[in-house]
């Protein structure tokens, strides 16, 4: 293939890599907010679980209070009738146990309500942090998106300046959406990207005579060293 000026292709390669870098940085910025959003969602889910526990525990307390009321009525009836003191004592023990169980449940509710308040405090703080970070992230993303737009415009102008056959080749390579882009170099006698061995003759044509060649395996376009 004919000898060409690789400076535009090298510039294209450099700019396209910068574009990919900015795209990756934008994704990292978005992750900053998504992590906090996930934390908030987790706390909302945790809060719902705590509320359910409080509700079910309060229901248990009501059940035990109802049982205590029934047992007290039965105990008082026995006492009024002057019947078995042993039976009265048995009722008294059951009442004491139920009241003790209810007290433990009250303490459990207190603990759950404390945890509930903590989740609310965390959420309020997280939402404030999220708001601050979102402002910062949006500004950063807007700047990087503008940088990407500028790069795209520059890439387009470079493409328009290329000879038609190189422009067509580059267009085909871009359409393949190869990882790390459409360009490669020779490193230690092999393609830098796919490690396909390159003959000394081809290496000399690429790096010395600066001929346009593609890797036989990955089809990337070779950029000569020093281009």
C-alpha cells in the first residue's frame, strides 16, 4: 500500500481514546449518586421491616393484655367465691408471666422505634449529601459531555481531511466497535492488541517505510512508531 502521512490517524487515535476516557469518567460520576441512592433504598426497605415488626409486636402486646384481663376476671371471680387458693395462685402466676412478657415486648418496641428514628436521620442526611453530590456530578458530566462533543467534532474534521480510501477503511473499522479502538502498533514483533506475530518484512514496511497495513488477525490499522 502507498506511503501516507499518519499524523492525522495518530491524532484520531489519541482523541478517540480521550473520548472513551471521558465516557468512562461519566459512568464513574453516575456511580457516585447511584451508590447513595442504593443506600437510601436499603434504609427505606429496612424502615418498612422495622415498622412491620413494631406493628406485629404491638399486636402481641395487645393479645397479652387481653389475656391478662381475662385471667384477672377469672382470678377475682375465684376470690369472690372463696374457692381454691391454689387455683388463685396459679392464675396470679400466669398473670405475672404475661405482664413480664408484655414488658419485654414494650422494651423491644422502644428499641425498634429508636432504630426507626436512626433510619430517618440517616435518610435525611443521605438525601442532603445526594443533593450536593448530584449538583457536583451534573456539573462534571455536563463539562465532560461538552468535551466529548468537541472531540467528536474534531474527529469528524480529521476524517474529512483523510484520503477517501483511508476514510472508508477507518469507517469500516469504527463500525466493528473493537475494544480499545481501530488502531494498533507492533510491540516485540507482534500486534500490540491481539499479539499476532508480525513478520520482519511487514514490520519494516510499517515502521520504516510507513505503509498502511492492517493486522491479519484483529484487522486493526497499524500506526508506525514515531508517527
